[in-house]
């Protein structure tokens, strides 16, 4: 296998190759460091590359392999989003207002290390993970490997750009309103938004008042499942806890789902948001593939409820909380300070009402799944936007731009249930489009199984952006 092929093999296959001693951890780290040095200046995916540290960890991993240790991610280089604490490094959060180096790993990083993964670097995000594009005054603009004039999406755009360009085997991601699924769609990847409480957010008991979850961006569905098996499970202090799966998620990725009822719709859940032709075509093409696989495909627009009265107060108050927690808030970007100011005006009573609305909204939306097992929608209503589209725009204009990108993603942050974005069968003008599969609460397993079946038929892991 040549070096380029190896760089794009993905998390699960690389872990198998290390176990079989077909490749060494040191070879993998050296390969990715060379690619990062050569390619990342065009993308700005990484905030920091941990070269010496990763090489040292690779040598340790080789010793563990030689000793016969069997960890699920032993020796595999991965990237982590720069809102996760990594001992000895500062957590940038896309901001110049960050604090100094931290003393302890976050729970997700601890579990990745325990599984044997090597952290090769920390990836960029917009300030405080606010927007669905990855551009910050502190650390620059992350570009899409498929077309560097286009956005990689956000807020996990750095991780998505890195994985799509073959700069890491997989990347961590977080999602408070679409921040896993949107960059996955923009960069032609799998983006699994997990059930609320599936992956611990500690040291935070929760984030954005229940909207945020943790997951990954990966090349294959099996990669996402293997990652989730490694990091999932409750930790002391978590506010939410997901129901445990009946079997490992990797097993679900290897098992056909059986015949399912799949509802497909390109109607926006949020009124007055335009859905563009490429997004509608992505859903239509996916429906054809699902039908050919023997599923019952139901073309019907579900009866959504408008979730903004629950989402917006929690999002804004969450931004205010994050801003208040920064050691030097005066160094925050101007529109971040403005959004935080709006969020501070949402008192505890307003926040409590927003959270109380969730139960009613979730019950209404649950009725959709009386008619189907899985709902398929676009991930974003338009192709990836131009880099710098909102440069110089104020907080209100940028927020409206975000709202026009997130109508298909925010409902599932309010309900807390799982959703997975996968690449559509065709590119549009050389750019990926994504479709989202939404499942019942706590049921990532069905989504993973169905997404893996789609992957086998469509073959998206064989696509590579023109970055080499």
C-alpha cells in the first residue's frame, strides 16, 4: 500500500493493520506529519500540531504492540477539536481570550488515550464554537479540501478538513446545533451526532444547557462506530446518560439493518428557509439507493414543530456562559461579545421556560417516528458557502446566516436524539453534499447499520479531494 492510500484508510482499518503488524504507529505518525506540513498551510485545519509528542507516543505504542497489548485504537493518529482539554496544552476554543495550559485531559481525551490513540494535533473551530463555519480572528480561516475557496463548515471544520484531506485517521467533534453534521456534509465525511449523554462532556456536566453532544468526523461508518465504542459511556458528574446499546456499535456497522420504513423529505423544519436544488437532489438520489436496497421509502413531509423558542435561549445563554468563563473576555471578538450580551439578558426564568418547552416539542416530533424507523433530510440546505462570507458582518447578520444553514440540524439538538450525516451519492460542481439520517432516541445502532449499508452501495470512502 502506497503512502497516499495508507493516509486515507481510516481509523478502523489502521487499527487492524497495527494489530496485524502490517504498519507501525511510527510509520503512521511520520506519514501524517509529512502530509500536515505539506498540505495544511492551504487549509488551516490545525491550531497546533504535536509532532514531537506524537512521535514519542508512537514509539511507546510500538512497545505496547510488541508486548501484545490489545487496545482498540492502539497506535492510530487522531485529531482532537481545540475545545477539548489536553494536558500540557492550552485549550484555544477558537479565541484569543483563552487561558494557559491545562493540567488534565478531558474525559474524551482520556478515553481516546486509554484506547491507545495518538493525539497528533488540535484542530480549529470558530470562537466558542458559535457558528457553522470555521473562521476566527485568532487562528484564521479553515478551508474546504474539495475547493479551498469554500468553507469546511463548522464548528468542527478543522477536524473535518483534516480527516477529509488525509491528515489524520479521524477527528473529534462536538455539536450544539449541527457542528458535527454540517462540516461532515461540507467535506464529504461521516458525522455522527450521538444521543445526548452517550459521550461524557466532562469536565462539563453539560454544555449549552443540554444542546451539546460529542461525536466524531470520519471517513467510514465503521470508523465512527469504533470511535464511539472507545469513548462512550457515562462519567461521574454527567447530567444526562444514554441507554446502553444492545451490542457494540462496531457490530451494528457490520450487520445489515433489515427492511426499514424510511421517510424522506427536503422540507425545512424551520419556516421560510430556502432549500436549494443540490440539497433536494441529494435526498432524491439517496431515496433511490434506499429503495434499491429493499427499504420502504415514504416520500412525505413530516409535521415538525418549530423548535427555535427552546433552542435560541439555550444557545444564547450558553454563549454567555462560555464567554463569562474565559479568563480575558475583553479579547473576545466583537460579535461574540454582542451575542454574549444578548445571552446574559436571558435570565434563569427564561432559560427554565426554554428547557420546559423541550418535552412538549420532543413529544410532537416523536410522532414522526410512528410512521417511520428513520427520517432522511438534507444536512444543510445549500452547497458549502464561500470562505469569508460573513467577514465584517455584525452579530445579527451572522446569526441569520447561521440560521439559514442549520434548519435541518437544530431540531435534533433540542430533542437530544441521534442523527448521522453521510455523503450524498453524487458531488455537486465538485463539492460534496450531505444527507442526514435521524433515528429514534437512544438508537444510534439502527442509524449506523443503515449508514454502513448506504456506504457499501455508494462507495464514498473512495472519493478524495484534490489536495495531494
